C-alpha cells in the first residue's frame, strides 16, 4: 500500500491520486488535519501494533504490515479554534499533535519515502543549498547573508542587488496565508532607511535572465522555460499566471547531471530547482525546493510528473 501524507486542499496530491486510481493501485490518503475528527490512532508498543483508523471509510491501516511506500506532501495540524481553548492549552496540544505525527514518521522510517521529512527539512536551508550547489559545480549568484549594515551597504554599492527570504516567504496569521514575500530589488537607500538588526539575505541580481524550473523525480528530470514580458518583476511568481507562458526545455547533459546530483546529495527522491540562464548563456543555481509544487507544469505542459512519482512509489526506487 502507498500512504500519502498531506491535507485535503493539496491539489498537487490530487494528480497522484488520479494516477493511482487509473492504475488500480492500493493507497490511503492521510489528511492530517482530520486527526481529531475522522482519524483514529492506535500505537500499541507492547504488541508492536501501529494503526490508523479512518472512521468515514471504516478502514484500518496497519502501518508496519501494510504500508510499502510513503509520499510526504503537505501535512497540516487540526484547527484547534473549535475547542475554545486557552492559548497555552492550544500551544500544548499543537506540540503533542506535531510530535505524534513525528512519531508516525519514525514508525515508517524503514519504508520507501518521497521524501523523508528530516531530509526535506535539512534541504530547505538555503544557506546549505548554496554551499552544496557550489561544491558540485553549479555557478551560484554572488551572495551575502549579514546583519552588518556596513557589509550590506558595501554589497549593494558593488552589485545590482536583490533581497530574498532565507526560508519560505509565506506569512501566516491565524492559520491563514495572508502574504507571500517575493524576491525584490534593494539598494543603499533602502538599507539606510531600515533599522532592523535581522540578517539580510542579499544576492547579485541576474539580469537579463531566462528562468528555468527543473523538476527531479528519482533520476528523471523535467525542465521548463518560464517566459514573461514584465521586466519590472524580478520574481516570476509575482506575475499574474495569465501573463506567463511555459515551454518544454532540454538542459545540457552536465546541468541535468548536477540537478540529479544535488537531489541525491540531500538524500531526496524529489526536488524542484530554480535555475536562470544569464546573458552569457551560463546556468545559475538559485535554490531547490525539496517538496515544491509541480502540478502546474503537468497541467500546462503535460509533463508526466505524477506518473514518475507513482512509478517510484510502486517500485520503491
């Protein structure tokens, strides 16, 4: 059986589920926000029985005996607002639920994963990403992470600069996604007007450039060129999707190999890599999202990423 760990609104997982249904493969989708409502847990350590029970489906899943592989996507904790708890009680229960899920992952440690949560967390570190990318031969942007105003200003004086989040740019408030912080231009004046002591992640702006999204599933590589005319935007995600076009793209063999290599270096089975081609036709590595979205590529270009994911899950490597 294939276990999918995600949430109800994960549209990307829907593509995989559709493929599993077409192939008549056995799977169970665990929407983790249902842990306090629809999903029961029974971890009996004395008898080594570790089960999930789905009340709606009247289905029991024996994690050790039935699950062969796991697709780890976007788990969410249950919404505790309905219980009208005090904040300290809510915080306590959230931690209990978080570590219950962590325990579930550890029970499945010896199964085949796309990809293991700990490996994803390590790979999300953009500082480490640049180090690893440079070590395997990728060209990376001139970069600085600093909370020294002097060093930041010196960097912007020397380079046409951008600022970007160290991790995710998603900002939440009351369990709702309220904003997305995009990569943006920054200069000396911006820094002088900012009294923050927080570290700033600065890079040399690559302009002009061609953006390329590379999706790696196991040893299979899908590449797409992202085409847009809005020269005022540095981050293509900020542009209305109606004004973006996508084209299939064939990477040079050495870049393809580097993309596979960086995914393997982080012990992942999947990676969504952002590259740029600069004016000198050099490939620049920006970052890797170890659990990034890909359904938009399958929808727009017909890249059969879901099939490759299902093949990996079915064959366990």
